[in-house]
């Protein structure tokens, strides 16, 4: 069975362009939406994403909506804890494919890390 985990130096989820995520208002509070939008750089990437090292510069202090945790996903998306693993894997696959491609090194690294 595949088990979700974050793969270092991927960063696909750090591409925050609101045009790519039109449903933000459906799950973020107005305060969270304001914070989210303030984090989007001119190129659509999070301003806290260090592209040269491919990592988050505020990882330990990142906002709630950047955390893949059962209570966060339950609150934001209505995902039950027992569904989180499959949901997170699907989200990562979609985002990695969208940003890097379905045959990218990032996708291969993610699939290997989760056991696919």
C-alpha cells in the first residue's frame, strides 16, 4: 500500500497561482485567503519557496493551509483522517504532473518515496 509523504526538493505544492486554484474561497477563511494571496509571487510561486534550494524558507512556521495533517484536511476539505493518505497522494500526483509532468524526476521520486 502506498503511504503519502512529502518529498524534499519537490515544491510542486508551492506553486500558488490563484488562477490554478479557483476554489480557494470555498475552503479558506477570508483571513486565510488574504494570507494565501499575500504569499503569491509575480511568477505564481510562493514567495517563501527558495527556488535555488527547492525548499520552503518558513517550513516550521508555514500556514495551516500548507500542512498535510488530518485535522487540517478535515476542516478545510471535509476529508476524514482515514481518507487522508489516498487524498494527499492524489493531490500530489495532480500537482506534480501539472507543474513538472507525469514522467518527471519529481514524479518518479514521489512514487518511489510513497511505495508505488
